[in-house]
């Protein structure tokens, strides 16, 4: 999907980010646009977004949201529907 998007200049797969508390995370993609801006993309199964707040996957999603806020960039959460759409 990213390789077919003309607005994408390049991307990194699973870049490492150090959080303010010293822990680190590996979101799926760090995507750079031609204008120099960048965003984070995390791919999850659609059912993950229906899990309770205390579930470890929900906590991880919220960690990625905080990361994007700390980095002052946008974050997108893609599901299998987003990824498969271009391949059907």
C-alpha cells in the first residue's frame, strides 16, 4: 500500500522509538512524505479495537497514541481492510 502511494517518499519498518520513561516501542511504520513531514502507522486486526481498556493490546495502542503526541506527528491505525483493499 505504501509503495503504491505517490505521497509517500519513503518509509521505515518497525523503527525503534524511546519513550520518555526509557521503554521503547516498535510501531509498524514511520512514513515520510515528500514535503518532509512524517507519520506513524500501526497495523492491527479490526477486532483489537473492540477489546477492553485494560487489555494489553489496548494499552499498546494507547502507548502509540502517546508516542505520536510526544513526537507531534499524526498516527494512523490500519486494519486488514485497509491493507487488503488495494490487493483485491
